[in-house]
């Protein structure tokens, strides 16, 4: 039985998230030593029970906070009050979408039902021995093909140009032989240009290569550089701070 509707959940993200959270939280130490990245703990905020998960799509030092749905507004307000001195402000899905693309977190555009864990750079999470659900499918020859499209990052060579989700990736400006496609794109405020994620044949082997993102509906052909999908903080310094 799904209990999703019984919980309200919010994300507290940013370099001062820990200070704001600790000011509102009781019963739990959220120092890095006590609650490291990917950690879990329980406490209370404004008298309401909360479950804390040190994770986020934002790519920043962050916590996801869950509380029974009847306490959601009270917990939200307590966090906002505690964060005033730290410059807190609400942010929504559009901002989180931009942050997750910068960080290289895969979501709907990449998880389209046609990609595998290996395609998305998550092969280390696949069980290496013994049986598991999906093993026969995962080991099909076509899904192990080294030429399969795999996750990459893309940035425009001319920082004033826009890269669009849905564009095809080709070798030449007027090319029609698609080698991949752009799955997600957004303006990056850290790089002051558009950044994107995409699927490209032999993608991880092609970092540094220059290709074109072609979008026929707008008659656009943008020269792009293939990069790591992790446009920001590839060493995970922020999330582990």
C-alpha cells in the first residue's frame, strides 16, 4: 500500500543548509561526522517528527526532510524562520531542474525506458555476480554494445548560443546522420551559458570532441563540445561538505 500521500517532503539545499537546519532541528546531530552524505536520521522540528535524508538532486550540501503531511506547513515555516539569517529563499522544480542538469543527475529525459544503467554511467551499481531481476535483459548483446549511446555533457562553443533538448548530435553542421540526441538543457548560471545532457555513441570516449546540436524546427545548428555530464563539482566536494 502506497503511503506517499501521508508524507510532506521538502529539500533544504545550499552551502548554509546545515546551519539553518540545525537551528530548527531537535534530537539529531547533523554535523558531517554524525550525518554524512547519503546518511539518514530522525528528529523533530517545531514539535513535529521528521525523517532526514542527506541527499538531493541539487548537487549541493542538502537534506530532504519528510514529516507526516499534517505537519508539513509548520515544518516548512520553522525552516524558513530558522534560515532568515542565512539568506534562505524558496526554490521550485524549475530551479532544481537547472541544478540537476549542471550536476549531471539523470531524470525523465534520460530515464526514457530505452537506457540502461551502463548507458547512464551507473554500471558500478549493477550486481556483478549471481542472479538478479533483469539480469537476462541487461546482458543482451545489443545492450552491451560498446557503440551504444551513453550519457555525456554538452556545452556550446559560442557561449551566447542556446542548446535545445531534442536536438540531434551530428558531426557536421549540415549533417543528417544522427549520432545521438540532447536529453535535457538549461541555462547555467555557474558557466554563464547553456549546458546540456545527452546520449551519444561511445560518449564517454569522446570528451573534448566538437560536434553540432541540430534542431531543424528552429533551423539551428549549434557547435558543442562534448564533456563530462558533471558540469559542476565533479569531485562531489559540495555534497560531501
